[in-house]
């Protein structure tokens, strides 16, 4: 027997009357919610209240009005938007974060509580009825897959039984989600766009075109990007003067479009770009003025690299990363996947290093000069070094410590990731600081060809590692190697 009664849970008096009519109440499940998506500059107090009232006010009323009840469970339906963020849903993410804070508060008081941060469900609800196939494909591309009702109910049971105030109840593809999360690791205070490696090329190419040809090229760039964001196979479905609203662009896809165009053009574009310029042609005209300064007659506004001086409170600012780890990990995104999926990268001894594998192993841990295990963590393709890229001869590369080779490759990669041309830093006061420990490569080389002996010292000395990077890239700042 199920009795269905209704009231506005955000209205304290109405909720109190309802709860008073249920003397044997043993559990609470707060599943209310509504959406009012929009970029943050478009939100006002009314739009915030519309989203937060059914979430925060109702949950707080339920908390206070059941403090004297002997509840076995107090379940709050949150959303992964509060955990991972969601473009255009700042109000919704904040409301759900408040529910999670309430769950922690109750647990701190010794009361039952769990906030379940739900992902997308396959079954359509009032909050997801507006989602199109394009929206669902975009969500899946971001690493959040649709959850079946069966799996959702199983996660609900598991969440209620778990002993933790906040749990993510979602079907996630961590490799995709990880790359998105890692891309946001720069400090929040850095708000200027990072120029893409090709931004200068785009500006130069546009500058050399006649006006009509330049406008057409920029319009096609916008149409291509809109088509990609909306899941179309090509720009044919995107007319230059078609309204973005009619094409199905909403506040979420509008943010994604702005971000992609900003990266492609290498200029900082406002979050209201699509609303201020509602067609592909209008956006192209804005890009034209940004790139070439046609409207103001001034130099084009280029996106600047973040710098430590942009905020006196941040003495160190991270703008790029590169890494090498066992298991074939060659990027921060792959490292995130390794950690989030708890992968095991311990493997047998590599067979491509010229080691005497049989003579290297001895089960006796006290036996000198051998290993009593056949397993370890090893970097892949250590010998795969492109010496010519760095202006290094093959004979010098032969006697270079692999640590030097890997650091050169990683330095080149992190500059690429930051959108910085290596040549642009030549002669600059850029400093190199390296922590290292253990340089035994020289002692294991065996016989060195006579023509390579002159490179042995610079190739194997630990003190040279930082200087090697400075020399190759032409940095003229401090070069410091610290033996850790």
C-alpha cells in the first residue's frame, strides 16, 4: 500500500504538516530538482532561486524537521555536475554541492546521510526530456555514459548501504573523463586563453587574403566547428546565416563552441560570443576583427600565455606538463587513466636493452650483482630518440644518458602543449631546474667507440642534465641540477 501525498518541501510549514501526519517515518529520499541552464553572466537572483530552492531549501527543511526522528536513512540526490563541473550549469552544480555539504554535516552530527551524485540515466525524465541525441553523444564523449534503470537502482541500494556521505553513482569512461579533468589543472585565477600552436599561422594566412576570401574562410571555420559540436558530418547542414538557436545550439554547446574557436584562432573570446553573434557569419566577422583589428584599427588582440606576474599571489604558475612513466604512459592524460583505473604496470624485464636476463636473476637476495625478482616498472622505447630533431649526432646520442634524452623529448612536448614555439624562447632568461639521482649509464656502456669518447663526460654527468636542455633550446637563464 503506497500513499501519495504532495506538498512544497521548500515551504517549511507545509512540509511540517505533512511530516506530522507520518509518525512512523523511518527514511527520507530527497530527489527534487529543476534546471535553468545558462552561462554565468546571464544568471540573476531569480534564476538562481529557481534552481536552488527545490534543492537547498527543501533539503534543509527535511534535515531540521526530522532531527527528532529515528531515521535509518537520509538520501539526497545530487549530480556529477557538482563533482566534475558542467558548462552552463553553475547554478545546478552549486545547488548539488550544497546537498553534499549537508550530507557531510549530518554525518558529523552522527546522523545518517548520503548524497548520491547521479550521472545521466537512459530513461527520460522531466529534467532530461529536452536532451537531443547530439546532447547525449556529447555527454558520452565527455566520459559520462547513460545509466540503465537496473544499474541505477543497484547503485542506489549500494549507496544507501555504504558508509560514506558522498558517492558518485554514474557510469563513467575514465579515459575520456580523465583527459578533460587534466586539461583543467592550471590555476583557476588564470583566465586568459592560451594560444594554440597554429594561432600565428592562422593570423598570417588571414592577413594575406583579400577581404572576401578571408571572410569566407573564417565563416567556413565557424561552420565546421558548429557542425562538429552538434554532431553533423560536415558544414553542409550549417548555413552561414542560420540562427544558432534554430540549429539546436544551447548554452552548453555554446560554451563548447566558444572554447573551440578560441583555441583554433588563438584569441580570447567572451562567454557570450554566441548570444552576441547568433550566426556563423556574425561570429566570423567578430573573429576577423579580433585577428586583424579591422574595427579598431589597432593590432590584433592575441591570446597571451599565462605568467606568474599575472597574479602576485601565485609565485609559481603551471602552464604545461609532460611525463614518461612505466606501462607506456607518455602524457598527463594517460597518467590520469593509469591512476584512476588503478592499472598495474609492473612487468618482466625488457628484452630490448641488451641485458643478460638469465644471468641477471638469482633467487637469493644476498647474491651480489643480481636481482632476486624478474619484474619491475620500466619505460618503453628508451632507445627511440630522434637525435636529429635536437641537432645531436648519432655518435653523441649513443653515449648520452637516457635521462638526458627523455628530458629533451619531454621539454619539447611541454612547450608544444603550452603553444610555445621553442625558437621563441632562444636567448631568453628561461631557467631549467632538474632533480635527479643515479647516473650509472657511463659505467655500463662497456667499450665506447673512439670517435664517441669525447662525448662521454657531457653525456653521463648528472650536473650536465639541466645544461643540456638550456644548450639545446638556447635558454640563457639559470641551469641547476639537484641530486635528490
